[in-house]
């Protein structure tokens, strides 16, 4: 028995749900179709495929904005003393910042193939070295101004009291 073709109205519902839900699985559930139906339709309907790619680009833009915010402004992490939260500190995401710099300024921040460190003698290497050093100094100044130079972690009791 041949399956009855679906009306194309599910595609608009899917695209709206995909933008909101951010996964194909959940968007397909909202639209009342399977992921396989979505994938098959992408192969046969170039306009639908282009619309999905556009939603994916918007999601990547949002993700990139969030990553930039985390890299530049940092995130708040709780500070504990004797197991009790007593404040917060700004955690800066240096590795994320460097990843973004390597992607956006590859000529300045990516290492040449086969090299495991920046050559301080090269202009690009020197600039990258100086930039990274200034970033670390600026973050240290901010941490010092905010009184976050010494941070106690949560106190942990040994699992077995006899080990203490």
C-alpha cells in the first residue's frame, strides 16, 4: 500500500519550530513528521534545504555571539568558603578567546604547519605574544581590583573519616 503524500504545510511548521527548538528532532516532532522525512525533503526540495541552511546560519550567529560574550566578559562562577557560597567571581575564558582569534585572524594567531610554538622572533609571533601577554595582564588587574586573587573552593570532607 503506497503512502499518501504529506501536504507541504508541515515544512513551514518545521522551519518555525527548528528556529525555536534548535534541533531537527524536536522540530520534526512539532511538525508531526520523522527526521527521515525532513532529510528526504531536503534532498528533493532545494528551497526547503536553503531555508534549513538559513536557520542553521542564524543559530550559528547566536552561538558565535554567545561565545564572544563569554570570551570577553566572562561568566560568573560561585565562590565558596567552608562549603557555603559567599560570593561570585568572573571567570574569563582564555582558551575560548584564543580559539576565536585563531579562527578570525588566522594569519596572526595560527601556528604554521609543523610548528608547536610561536616564534618570538617573527613579527606575527611577536605581535601574538605581546597581545596574549597584555590580555593576561589586563585580566590579572581586573581580578586584583575585584579582590579575586585568592579564591577558596568548596571544602570537601574525606569519604572515609578514618583517612583524615
